[in-house]
């Protein structure tokens, strides 16, 4: 939900700094005061396109900044995490746009594309106007709503996988039917298959050969160093022997320590060289093995240049070519086998689609009851609602199409919802439906823009109470001209306009209870009197008791 909204230099608002809570908030004010500006600001956070006309007259840049808590919005959090954001307790979304047409979009002060912001917040806020085009009025979206209501996520995934497998096999069959081979092409494929087969490749073989080659090279280098060490010793061994013999002839009183050191060194080196000779003689190094490894690696590299980047890819290519040969050489048999595969997979798909259809039928009945229950009290006494399922061609969503049908008057048949509901009835009916569907989408903030236009009295009161009910599951904002609607709100904000000299500005303030009652009196009667305030207070207190 949105917890804070900052607006600067936006149309008639010089600056507004608003804190929001959950529950139901109403925005009231005289016609022309600028309530639509508030809706425009929220629409920009939902990634609507900005206009240079939005920039205040006395500035070159406008700023809209909203702070959201996204803990319950799985889609938003995952989208941000996938893009490398650290999702904290609060996330800040910022729109800046200048009079010259330059626009900047930021999330947590990091510049992003407008489309990315739209994707992040797509299930966070829902702005509902009286006559705007809604997904709920779009028959193409009705199946999705029904599946969400039914909780068919796992079934839909299963259906999509089976449909994909079936489509893949069908495409493979069609490709095979279109393929033509002449004898030369067939012989060429068979030659290439034979070339791979004769190599007798094995997955992982190249890695093993490279490791063995590396080990043999290391052994060869060590053996060379050992042999050179022995040769160097043999070249100087006679000199070392004579040196030791000469030093031993010196009188002990003159060089006893030197004699001992030279003698020890001579025999130590002689022993070490003996060990080197033994080690060198025990080395197992085979030139023949090295030649064999290098020859095999050369053969593998040659095949990789022709058929793939690895042995695994070469073997896959071989299988693909063999399949082509089989399709041509044993065409009738191959097609028969493929047809059986297609029928088997389609039977699995059809079985899963039937389960999905049954789930949809069952959920449709419950949804019909839930929608009718949601509009109780909205003074639509003759309204009927039905979810109609019809068979459709196979798709990744099963074999159904759905459409929401309504009838508003006695004696009228059910018709598509968008074709029979008038403006005022549409507002009330949509309000009822949102109480059913809002939680499914995870929508945390719902904004109603003057949907109570044209209604009053008990109907307006019913609308207010339904918004109050909806606010138990989502944050609800309502821009309203109706006192009964506003009286149901947990908080009332006043949107007002004032003029100073040649300058006009709009401001938004949250009202204390006593000030809210005064505004309710003004909305209801157009003037502030003891009687109007008394009636407003009674309405305000009654709405809270209910």
C-alpha cells in the first residue's frame, strides 16, 4: 500500500506532503477544487504518460513521489529482486518531468524505465473511474479472473506444459510432411552419421583426455629436469671427488671443520644423485600414449568443427540426422509412430482440460453467489449475474472461454455485462465485484474516482459501507461528492483551492473529526448551519457505529 505521497509543482499544487494509513480515506471538496489532480498524481505513479502541462506555472519541473510497502506484493518484490534491487520495508517511486519534456523515473533513487515501474506496480494500485474500460468488462479477461477465483494455478501450469508438448509434436510432424529428400541428400546424411559412429565418441571423453595429457606433459617436464640434474652431477663428480680428497690431506689442526663439511657435502650429494637416478628410472612415461592422446584430441576437434561445440552436441546432431534418415527411409512407419505419440499426449491434455473445466464450473457457481452477495445493499434488487462457460479450441489455457453475464431488470435475459449496465449501475456493480476480486490480485490500494456521481441517500450510504467493507482487505481511497460516502471513511481529506493575487493553488489537508463534520454539512446542504451540522454529526457517528 502507499504510505506517503509527495507532490511538488504539479498543476495547481505547489507542494503537498501526505501520510496515508490502511483503511478507507475519502477526499472531498468543491467542484473544480482539484480533486482530479490527486488522481492524476497517483496515475503517474502507476506509469501513466506525463504531460508538460502538468508542470506548475511558476516552475520548470514537477515531482511526484510515492512511498510504498510491498511486503505482501509477491510480484512487485520478485520483479525488483530480479532487477538487482534490495527490497526494504519501504520502496520509493519517483516521477520527475520538466516543461521541456524531459522525464525521469526512479525507484529507490535508481533510474529505471517507465515500463519497469509499470510492471512493478501493476498489481499494487487500481484506479477505478465511473466509465473507464475495466478488465472486468473485458470478456477476454474473464477466464483469468475465474481461474484466479478457483485457484487453478497448478492445473493451468500442467495444462500449459501438456499443450506445449502436443504443439511441439504436431509441428514436428508437419515439418516432416513438408520435408523432401533426394538420394544424394540421404547418402550425405548417412555418410555423416557413419563418420560420427566410427569415431565411437563418449560423453566426457574429451575432458578425460585433456586431464591425462596435462598429467603426461607434467611428467615429461619433470623427467627432463631429473635427467639434466644427473648429467650435471656426472659432469662435475670427478672434480668433487678430487676436491674432497685434497681437503682431507690438510692437517686437522688447520682445517678440521672444513674437512668434515666438505666430506659430508660430497657424500650427501652423491646419495641425492643416487636417489634421482632411481626416481628417473622408475618414471612411467610413454611417448606412444602421448601420441595416441593427441591424435584422439585432434580427431575430436575435427568433428567439433563440423558438428558441434562439444561431444554432447555432436551426439545430439547425430541423433537429429538419424531421425531425418528414419523419416525418409521409413516414412510411413515414422509417421504412424508420431501419430500415436501425438494422440497419447493429446489424450493427456484433454484429460487435464476436463479436470480444469470441472473446476471452472464449480468455481463459476460459487462466484455467481459471491458476486450477488457482494452487491446486496447496493440497491440492485433485480440484478442477476452468471458466469457462462463455452467450449473453445484447445489452447494453453484449456478448452474453455468464459464471459460474465448480467441482467439488471426483471424479465430481461442475461447479456454481456458491458452492454447492459448503465453508468450508475456499473459503478455499484463494479464496486461489489471488486470486493470479490481485489484480494485475488493482491491489489493493496484501490482508488474510486467519483463513482457515486448521480446517486444519493440510501444508495450513496450503501456505496460508502461497501467501500468500508472493502477496506478490510485493501487500502481504499475515494474521491467523492457524497456526504454518506465520505461519512463512512476512517479519514477525510479536504481538497481546496485558494487564490492569492494573480495566483491560484490547490492544497490537500487531512481533517480532524470536527472539521470533517463541518465539511459533511457543507457537502450535504451547501451551507453551514446548526441544523446541517447536527445532521452531519449524526451521519458521521451513525456510519462509525454501523
